[in-house]
C-alpha cells in the first residue's frame, strides 16, 4: 500500500494532562512520521465547521465545547496505510473497549475525552488536513 497522509488531533484533555509527547512516541513507534505539527486553540466557529458532520447528533454541542476548552495539537501524519494504522494505534472511541497499548486505553478518560482524533477515510483525511494545513 502506498504512503498516505492522515490528520491527528491531540485533544484538550491529553494536552492539558501533558500526554502529547508520550502520544507522539506511540505514533512514531507505530511507523508513522509527523510531517507537520502545530498547537492552537479552536474557535467555536472552527469547531462547529470541523465537526459539522456530527451536527445532527446529540453530543455535537458538547463536543464543540470540549474541543474549544483548551489548546489542541494538530498534526499531519504520513506512512504506509497511515489512516488505518493510526486508527489502530488510537484504539476504540470508548476507552473501555480499546485494546491494551493503544492511545485511548492509556490516556483517554471517557468516550468524549478520548485524547485523540484521527481521520476515518482518505476523503476525510484530505478534507481535514486542508482544514488545518
């Protein structure tokens, strides 16, 4: 499989708790390269636009509030089959269901405060990377 790029977001809970370096070590140990990286604070407008795919879901406003609650780190990752590989490294959305030695099993505190975001398809990876880079 050719090299792919995908988006990684280290969410406010993990940044605040000081887990960014440990998360990035897990990402790199999985064979993914961090090509670009920036720390920023999302505005409410940016959060609403970025998560507009979830705008009809009951957790949408809570998600937007959470994602604007503190700094996040957005990163462009690259590697062979990067989208699927990063999703495997992240673990299940619910940390209780995540496999051992995944980012969410180690660092997430709940379904919502689940430490990281990763693109779920090539189409979304392109869209999400263009949003931030």
